[in-house]
């Protein structure tokens, strides 16, 4: 695929260190509150990227951290620890807060059909790894101790602003508005690797270290966790665009100084979800969650659909009207899919032709809106319904919109529902007609004993009576067509 790389500011063919295999890292959430739908925009787009790479045939190892320590209110190592802030707000321990919001995050991911990464690791689980990295950075002269803390010395690098489309002065840590300068720092871009002298006496989590009892800086966790689970050569690093500086800049500084070679050549940044008043953020207090969307009657899948309609490198403005439109378009799409028949054989040549086009279009810098357009093209294609269903299902491996499953549910809702838990949880849904139910059950039993000829015979007999059967996860739905 062709992917825009924030490091080179160019779109280029995606490559990997080991052919056919992708080592992928994603900056995970800071679990002091619910994720807002802006955070989840980033995770949705990263999920589609992972699914696309797998669809292309790569084997992917995706690693994600959970920030449960060290992320201060300002990315510039100042302000209160976000976890402590959450614990105080809810009068709970930091560990309880971390557990609760980690679970809540993965619940939201499930609702949005975001796959859980292969490895998920809490920042607090890798303290010995960070200590080892910090020790080596000190040994190699890339770090110094001052005022009890250990700092990375940014002046030791040939190039610090690796994502160099930033205006240095605007982004320099310590000179941003409202950020007090840390007088221990030798250079304005130095950052904390290990804290021992915290302003917060009540810092909840602390560990022994060669530099005294303390806790890790925020950036070191991603380097430590990635090197542990992705190895020394990372192929693809992802995060929201606000992570590029200083977080990713600092991750690169410390990882490459520690290992002595280039670490990750490809960086994928998702631009922000904004409201009419600017970036959606937790610090502003009010933010939208998946649960809130559900309470208002939206399907989380409609939010995923909304995100996929736009390119990940463009800021996306959230309004209720936009979400209404997405929900409407998603419902209409499902209706069209639900109306497709199920009989006939898949035309492999047509499916292959469509797949080729989809790979090309979505593979052009993860063009998800073209991916959605492709769904409508399939619906209009000159081929039978079974082929259309098969192609839609195939594309959905990447888009993750649960198309066939949701369309089946829609059919289920629209039929006069009579459910018979016929056997072993096999549920038959249709009009109240025991004779037809009996035939559908007979077909199921024939399939169970692999008597497919008999199963097909029954289906044909039903078809002759104008009845169509749709197989679902838990049974079958029949309807008159
Ligand atoms: P956090 O939980 O604050 O560490 O953020 C989790 C992820 O969400 C990071 O990758 C951020 O860059 C990303 N993020 C934060 N705010 C937004 C936003 N408004 N839109 C999209 N992504 C965001
Ligand atoms: Zn990170």
C-alpha cells in the first residue's frame, strides 16, 4: 500500500523490515477517564489500517501500551499526574481507576468493532525495562541527573525536531503558554526520563531505582514497551497528531540513542476530531463518549461509518447533524444489503476484479471514503446477489462495519417475529407458520449430518413456495419474497 509518512512528509510504498511481517505500535489511552470519541477516531483509523495490512496478506504484530502512570497534565513534564487527578476526582485508588477505565476503553472498542491489539501492556508492568534504558542512556552520555530527576539531553542529538514541519519556537517545551519552565533542564527540549523529585508528595505509584524512589516519565513507556514486544526494528508507529510532538519526537530520541540505530521508519498520525469550538479534549471537561451516543439512540457503528467517510489526515468536525446524516446513510446501506437475495453461486472472477480495485483505492493512503464508495459500486454491479454479498463481506474485513450481520438483524426486525428456540439454541425467526419452521429445522438437521443434498432440496422446495432463508449466527430467518 501507499502510505503518507509523517517523518518524510511524503506518500511512499509501505515496506517492512521482515518481508510479509509488520511490527506495529499504537500509543494507547491514558486511563484516567472515559475515552472521548476524538480519541476513538484515532483508534478506529488505526484499526482499519491494521485490518487493511492483514487483508493485503501481512502478518501483523500490533502492540499497545496503557498509560497508567507518568502522563502529566502537560506533555511538557509539568502539571499534575493525570492518573492521580482521576483518582482524586473519584475518591478511588490509582489502580482502581486504571482498571475501571481500561475495561471501559476496551468495551468502547468492542462496540466500535476495533480489534484488540495482539499485545496490550500497562506502563506500570515494565519498570525494570525503563530502568535499563535510562541507565544505558546515562552511561552513553545521552542523559543527566539534575535536582534528583533524570533528563534526556536533547543537545546530544544531531537532529531533534524529526517531524520538522513544526515551528520550533511555537512548539518548544517550556515556552508554551501556561507551562512553567523546569530550571533543572539544561536545554529547553530536554525531557524527564525518571522522576524522583515530584511536586506531588502524594504521587501514588513509586518504584525503587538507582536514582532513588520515583516513577517513569511518560515517553519512556512507549519506547520500553515497543522494544520489548516489537523488537529493535519497528515498522509502523501510530498515534493521534497531537502525539507527534513532543511525545513521538522524544520516543525516537531515546529509542535511537539507546539502540544506536534507526528505530521506526514509518509514522502514521490521525488528525483530530474537532467540535465547533476546537479540538475535542478531556481537559476541557465536556466530552462525548460512545455511551452518550448510545443513550441518544445512535448505533456506535454509525460513528465508525462517519469516521470512515473522511480521510484520516484531515481534521473532522463533529456535529449532531453530521452524525445524523451518517446514521441515515448507514441505515440505508444496510437496507440495500438486507434486500439482496442469497441464492446463486459467487462469481469468483467478478469478486477478484472488485477486490483488486478496492485494494488499489483503499491502499492509496488509507482512503476509507473510497472504500465506502466501493460498497455502493458493488450494490450496483452487474452480477448476482450472492456475489454482491460475498464481496461486501470481503471488504468489510477491512472496513469493519458489520454489514452482513447488521443487515440480517434488520431483516429480523422487519419480519413479523416469531422465534422458536428449536434445538440447541438454534433459533428460527419468521412468520407464525409451524410447517415452514419445521422444514427450516429439517434443513438444519440435514446440514448437521452433512447431508447437503437434502438441505439444498429443502431450500429449493421452500423457494418454490416463495420463501427465502437467511442463515444467521444463531439460527435462520425466513421470509416471503
Ligand atoms: P490519551 O488518552 O490522551 O493519551 O489519547 C489517546 C489517543 O487519542 C492519542 O493517540 C491521542 O493523540 C488521540 N487524540 C486525542 N485527542 C484527539 C482528538 N480530538 N481527535 C483524534 N485523536 C485524538
Ligand atoms: Zn506513545
